[in-house]
C-alpha cells in the first residue's frame, strides 16, 4: 500500500515521539510528542504521538501507585516486587516502539498495558 505521506518523515517523527521518553527535561518529555501531534497532518504520526502521550500519563500514574505503596508499610514488599517490572516496562516498550516505527512505518505502535486518555 503506497502512502500519500513521506515515509522518511513519518519514520523520523514517529521515532522522535517514541524516543522522547529518554529525554530528561519535562519540556521534551511531553513537549515533543505534543508538538508533533499538533503540527503533523500525517494520521499515523498523530496516532503515534497520541500513544506516546498516553504512555507518559500512564507512567506517571504507575509511579504514583508505586510511591504510595513504598510509603505505606504493608505495600513495601509489593512495591519492591513491582518496581523491576515497572522499569522494564518503562524502558523496553519505547525501544520496541522505535523499532516498530522504523520497520513498519505505515502502522502506529500500540503500547501494551496502558489506559488511553486521548
């Protein structure tokens, strides 16, 4: 299927959205996918940017849950059990999204185990 949109631009913007999780600054963390969502006209790029924003919101929610568990006496063992899985989820899924965006740019990546707000 031939796309009317530039495949190289699609790859670049999708990868940039998914890789924003690796930036330390909040401006880049949320600003990059939000800017791409607002500026791009490519529907696949927009879907990828929305998915990244949803991923960021979910990460914040999961971090808050783990923090509450850590600060509650009963939740400490559970938090210690969940934390390694959280870190794997937080760092591995964006790498998988980047690889999928590079290999199949005509399909948006869907992060597993997240709630979609946008």
